[in-house]
C-alpha cells in the first residue's frame, strides 16, 4: 500500500514571489480572480440578487397573510404565523386553533422519534459531522463549485451568501442571497448549462439562474424552490451527467430522492437502514454512490431500475468522503474510524459476464499520521475530503486534524488502479488548514488540472498541476 511517509514537501507558498498561486509562475493563472472571503463577508459593493418580495408591503387580512405564508414558505411557517402575537391580536380564535394543532403535531412527533430515532437531532452540529467541509460551522467557506462549461466559481460563505466569480475581475461579484437559503451544505451547477445553479441548505433546494444581463440592484429570487417532503435539510446532492435528474440526501431521511426539476416530479429510492449523508454520481451516469450516517453504504445501478448493492464499513463508523475516477470504473472512499483509503472496482475482468458481478473492497493507501518534515509537523490521520483531478493523474487528500494536503499520483488502466505518494502542500502559515478543495473542470483539451483550495483564513488559492 502507498503511505504518507514517502511524501515530499512542495516548496512552501510563503517563500514564493506570489504566494496566491502555485510553486512556479503559471501564466494561465494570471487571469484567475484573487479572492479572500473573509474580507468580502461584509462587502456591500457586490452585485446582489436578493430573494424575497420585490414590492412595497400592503395591509392584508389575517387569513390572507396565513395563506400567503403557506404558499411562500410552507406549512410550518404558516403554523408559526397562525400562533404569532399579531394573529392573536387580530383573531384570537385562530391563535388557539394553531396551539391545538401544534400540540397534536408534538404528540405525533414524539411517537415518530421513538420509531425513527435518527430524526431526533438535526442541529448544525450534527450536520457538521457529515459534510465534507472541515469545521463547517465556523468556516468562512462552506462549499465551492465550479461550472462545468464556463469560468464561473461559486463560493458559499458562512453568511449564507453565494458569490459567483469570473475571469472579469473588474466586474462586480454576483451575489445570491435569499431568506430561504440558510446553513448551506452543498451546491452544484447544472450540467449542459452555463447559468443554472442549485443550492442545498436547511430549508431545501434553491434553484438560481445567474444571468450576466441582470440589471444592477434588481430584486430577484430563486427560479425554483423545492422543500424536502419531510421538511428536512439537504445535506448532499449530485446532478447526473445529462442534468435532467438531481439526487439529494438528508441525514434525517432513509430515502434518496431523485428530482426532475423541469417537471417538478420526484421519486424516492427507499431502503431499510440508516439515513443518507453523502452522494456521488459516477461520471458516466452508471452508478450512484450513497453513504449513510452509519456503517452501511450503497451503490445504486442507474440502468437496472435503481437496483442497489449494499456494503458496510469494516470497523464501524461511516463513509466520510468518496470520489469516482474520471473514467467511472473506480470508486475511492475513506471511513471515519480508520485512515485507510479503499477502492471499489466497477469493471468486468473477464470476457464472459457472470450472472453476479462480484466486487471486492481493497485497501490501497495507509493514511495514518506521520511526521511531515524536520519540524515534526504531522500529516495524515482521519480524512476530511478526497478530490480526483479530471485527467485521473492526481488524487488530493485533506485531513480533519492535520493541516497539510497530501497529493498522490494515480495511474488508471482498464482493469487496475495504481497509486503512489507524490508530495504535500501547506498553507502560508502553520496554523492555516484547508477547509474545502475542488478541481476545476477542463474547458479545453490542453488545460492544466487546477486545484482550488479554500484555506481556513478565508484565502482562496489555485494550484496548477503539470
């Protein structure tokens, strides 16, 4: 197995002429925007598209206000409006009715928690246990996502605002904000589209159309908003390759939901077992990986009426992070209980196909903590996130309790995957750790693989691989 002890140190960024970029000057990176999220969290000069009503509020009756709240925010918000002080003053009988309904729902919830204890606590602290972002609650950057076709980088901040960055550094940053968009956990640009992005958060799914022709200061709102059927937060989501299906998971729901946003339809993939926590769709649309909050994880076959294969982590815990190879033949994952990188292979190794395709989980890398340099700083330990570059040559690993980024070389053949340690990356200062990482898609065949790193200081860095 590959091991971290063989990693070499990349030249520290603080010793370079331009620490914002890679170990040597890469002309292609000169046009990338220089971003420091901490300095923009309270910046008011950006181009903002706020969700919400765009008209002067008018006087409306009690019932009309409750009905409007129901259609805009759902049942629970309308019930809260029914029990509000303003409603009690205008219509006391409505307030009492709301109290009775709330008591009945409280009894039903108590019974439900005895049968489904996993829905008991969906606090921010619990959500943070299952997302791929390190220190999600306190991190300035909670998620990043590159557009698949054009140079657009979406960054979700701790202030529940999503900022869209482009190559045009002189233009105002587009900002997406809505009252229905809090505690953002995931984002994804829609495949085959340059403007559509969906944001997963505590309230549900916010669909935005980011159009460069929008007028500065124009009030706007998400083009669509979907709530989870059980009013649960969305903790993971993935588009399929064609962009017509969106899979979502919630740590409070056993089902994986497949949405068809254009028609508004949804299909739950139901199985007994713990709730879902992590989704990864294979590049070729063949498989959908689904991790759970327990040791169980599944791989769904998208072409055989959503049949599924069930697996378990050997030493308990749950799958913390996973990634597919660009060819879709290999799945890598790491559990929370042991720092071992495992491989699942999804390709027939014989010419004659058997009725049952046996797959084997193989350990391929030991990620236990070890000394990284002469200063005895550590690298390794429990893994936070995996990222595989779009060419399939580099695998990046970040960790929960150590601050370096491990880089492995990968060599993919039709039936095999080889991995070897390359080097590690460090921040400008020893205390700086990576909060989230992702690779930029390849827009041209000759493009380099570029890793985007969100450091704990709020600094965004782009690192180009050879």
